[in-house]
C-alpha cells in the first residue's frame, strides 16, 4: 500500500510534533527535577542517608554579686542510640544492659523518648560516667547505631549551699512539652525544674546545635564524622545574681547540721537578696544526669522535707514579729504612740469576755508603754492595742503592707500567705460559720497568731520598709532595678522611735539580749509561734541600727523561743557587715 507524498509529509510532520512534545515534556521534567527542585530531592536523598544528632548547648553561667561562679558547665558525655524501629531499639537495649546498668525503669524511659521523637537518636544517658563510656567504646563494633558525644554537664561548686535558691535541672516531660513557654523544645532536653534554673530558663537555655551521621538502608551508622559541617551550639550570655556567696556559704557551713528552717538576707536599699537558705538541704549536683532513684526517694520521704523551700514556700504564724505591723497601724491611725500606755497593765494576760488571753510571761510585765512592750514582747499590751485599732483596720492595714499577697520575688515557687480577705465578715463566716466567731479574733491577729501565716521572704520585705522609710523594693535574686512600694506612712520621728524600741529588743532590756553582737547595734523582733508540737522561733531585724545595710529573717521549726532564731540572725549580720567593712577598707587602701 502506497501513500501520496503529501500524506507522507503530513504524517511525518505529526510524528515530529509528537516527538517534539514528548522531548519537551521530558526536558521540562528533567529541568524541574534537576534544577528547580534539585535541593528538595537532594535533601530527601540526604535524609535517607543522614541523621541529625542534636548537640546540647551549655546553660548560661550564673555569678554572684562579686563575680563568683554559682552555676557553670563541666565536660560530660551523652550516649544515644539511633534505631530505625522500636523493635531494633529494644533489642539494642537488651544487649547493652549486659554491659552497662539499664534497669526496667530506665529502659522504659528510653523507649518513651524514642516514641516522642522517632527521627532522632534516643538518649540513653544524658550524663554518662566515664566508666560507662569506656565500656561502650570497647564494644563499639557490636553497636554501630551507638552515638557517644561530648555534652556539657551542669555543675554547682557549692551544690548543697545553694540548693534552695538555684533549684535543679531535669529532663523535660510530656506535659511541659505541650506548654507554650517550651515551644521548640525536644524530648530528652534538660530544663530548669525549680528555683532560679526554672525562673530564668529562657535566659539560661542556649541554642542547640547539630551534627550529622551517615546511615545505611537499615539505619545503621556507617560514618559519624565529616558527613556535613556541624552546626555548633551557642551558649547564652551569663547572668549575675544578687547573692553573696561568702554569706550563703557561711550560713550553710555553720547551720547545715542543725537548722530546720530558713534564713533570708536582703539589702534594704535595693531589695537584692544576699542569701536565701533552707535547711536541711540536699546536693543538687546529684540531679544532673542519671540520679539514683534511691536518693530521690530518700529526699521525698524525709520528714524534714529537704526539697521544700522553707524560705519561700513555708508559711507560718509570724508571731510577735508581726507586732511591729500592729504598732505601725496604731501610729498611722493616731490611736497610740511610742510612749502610750494601755488601760490595763500586764498581769500575765488579758480577760476578754469570758476568755483569758495569756501573755507569754506568766507573772506579767506590769504597766508598760509601746516601746517597752516591743522590747519585752508583751502580749497583753498588744491585745489592747489591737482592740483600739479594730479588726477591719488590722486586716486592711495588713493587706496594704503586703501580708495578703506574695512578696513578688523572682522565684517560681512562692506560697501565698494566709491572711483574712478584705470582706472580713464573709472570711470569718466561711472559716467558722455564721455567728460562730467573735471579736476575739482581733486579739490573736494583733500578736501575729490566728488567721495569719507568712513566709520568711515576706517578713523580710516588711522589715526592709522598717529599716528605710516605709517603702520596700520587690525582693529579687537577679540584678535589676525595681521600684520601691510604700507599705506604710508614719512620721520620721515615729519610725525612728520604733527602731529604737527594736534596738532595745537586742539588748539587756529585750527578749534577744543574749544574741547581741559587740560593736554592732542590731534592731529587730523575736517571735515564738504557737504550734501543735514544739513552738517555732522567729527573728527579723536589721543592722547596723544607724544605717541598715542588711535585713535578716530567720525561722526555726520547733525552735521553742525567738532568741534561738535571733542568735542565728545576728551571727549572719555580723559576718556580712564585718566582711563588707573589710572589703571596703581594702578597696579604699588600694585606691
């Protein structure tokens, strides 16, 4: 069969057109794959043969006010397993457990890490001891999926001394990973759990880096160096705290075996916390890396509650340390002054209605004025003063002075004080039932008992106002400028008179005469808080009396008498002031 030449030509043109379109289509496809989307396919190819291994960033260094290191990083090792499936990871863990300690609890933790991030190596040890690393390196051929790398380890040179204030770090959990503040964090990463480590997590957490390893089709590591340039981790800038480590260390070394309570020291001019200590304490360095479960259980079951920060979380009746608040309110209202006597002298107590409210001194203090009542801590005087002020004014004044709210310290675990609300009738009705309470609650409140529980940090804040001009800055642990808040307004001569009365407390005329320090005039107030068991002991004060440079609040659980707390507080003041004077003298001499 033959075709006309024109038909042949027509068909040839059609074939050429089809071939041209096919070749053009193939060309466009090749151009799209090799040029336009080459990086995407290259990335997919790399993803098949490479795995990203996170490089942990060092946490920010924390210094004290004098440039001494509180928290730093030391070289450490992390061990991870890169497994393509959960089954292969489980098999590898079974084999590894014959070489290194991996119990069932640890094994389950590693498996959970894998489930949360299947495309990343499952961390086995965040902080592997050198002995484990050496053992694994000896058997490296048996475990090609094993990744051992340098990893910075958090370290506190004075771990036990700073446990209450620094807190500790730990692995981020499932719940934390869902919180907005931890957006971008990955399973296995370490974060601040409590204390300053938690409060300033955003500033202390560096930028994680990456290294890349090459794997075969079965996900086994075939090359772990030079696959691709590493993305180096970045450490954040250091931060400076207000703490004085010499003072913090002094408190720990002197009272670590005997203190069951808290010590807080504040610079009254700035609000910077000089020391914050809770006893008994614990070693936060053991929380870095793999902590033995037995140690954590021991801390949790210890009846002394070493992990409970008694300086910011422990709320207790402030007892007689609160009498200064009652005195200030009386002066503000004009119902009494420093030389005012009450109608009834102290004979060992005060009869109100059909109930006898005892004074701590059973044979009484006699006829005393406000100054003498502060020095001797006469309960009978303050019972009557509280009645003159009135319950509503006592509550309103206490709220205004900050006793109904947290101090605002930059610390994540601070307990809300227990104090009556502004709606007094509703508050007491809810507590005791309607018509089941009387004005007798005023007497308890006026001496710091009853519905009044405060933290040591909150009491220190109030005494900061007594040590200055009636204003107090927010207590803080990291250096910053904070405004002062007015807590009360009395005339300068009235404030001076109150300070004189507080100086009498730490003298032969007062309840803390045995705690006096030679050469330093200390002003403060003792307190003995009633308790179901042995009474608690308080002392809050400042020194030197003429120009306060330090405010100290001490609470001792079951301390029995306020002077036991006073002896601790005055030694802390003495240490700080003598050190400060020596350093100031050395600076002057150097100039």
